[in-house]
């Protein structure tokens, strides 16, 4: 598609350069949209008590949507670049890799992550594994249904797979496959922030190393359980 666009405009640029220029210019517009409300608020100091509350609400909405669009651009670019990325595989201890991700994760204060794992050596790209585990944890936090809960990451009695299981509201069976579709979301983005591409990117990363990522109907907790096979 990008080649066609470049040829139509008589350009001799690569897809990568086209995407880079496009993203750079679009993000410059979004940065302005993110900053302008702050400048307007600064200019309005001294008269804020004379302005309707809706003015401040609309300015906040501009910032929210600019930031949302910026995250979407980043996710789209990451998804588009996955096929061109080459990850070097190496033997890792899955338990240590998962624990490192959990230690570095921005876990909501009222959530508990339990790592219940035995040693498991895998020949996989370490960075990709960390990215996928991080995405599944973030997905569990966002879609749990409450602000507090439990997430278990385990490879015990999983026949070599890794399970990320939560005790939240779960995923209806009819959505077990569609949640991996681009821009799929079970709730409005006004309720749950996200690009709708997190699980799409995670599945593509797993498939790139020859594995599978899917929802399984039963896990250690009553909510959703996602399974990574290596």
C-alpha cells in the first residue's frame, strides 16, 4: 500500500522512510494539540471564575484525545514493523524472565501478582517474551472489572505452556478469538484506555517465534486465562 502511495506521488522513498516521515509529522500535530490546552489555561488565569466549567472540561478532552491518538500511532507503528524485526533467540530460564517482568511492572497498588513457576528452559527471543508477558499483565489489570484483584502467572501443570490467569470478570467464550483482532475492545475507550492493539501485537510476537497465544476456558482462577505456548 505504501509503495503504491509513493509511486503515485512520484517519490522514490522506502516504506520505512515514508512511515517515519508520516509518523513524525503527525505526532508534531498531536504534541501541539496536547500542549495548547495548557497554554490556554495559562492565558485564562485570573478569569477562570468567570468561565463555565465546560470550558475546562473541553480543554481536558482535547488533551486526552491527543494523548490517545499518540498511543495509537505508536501501537500501529509497532504492529507494522513486527514482520521486519529480527529477534535473536537464546536459551532463557522462563521463571527468571517472568519474575523480572513482574518486578519491573507498574502493578496497580491493590493488585497482587503471584508467580508460581518451576524452572523451564526455552529457546526464544528474550525481549519478545518480556514484551508479551508485560502486555498480558497490562491487559489483565485493565479488563479485570474492579480496581483490586489477583493475577497468577504459572507454568505448573500446563504441559510446557505459560498461563496468565486473573480472578476478574473473565471473557465470554464468543470473544475468545475476536479479542486478538486489531482494534477489538469489549468496552468503550472512554471507560478503558487502550489502542485496541495490545493483544494483536502480543499474538503476532508469539507467532513470530513459532508459538501460539490464545484464551483457554479453564485456569487456576475463575476469570480469564491466556496461554502462551513455546
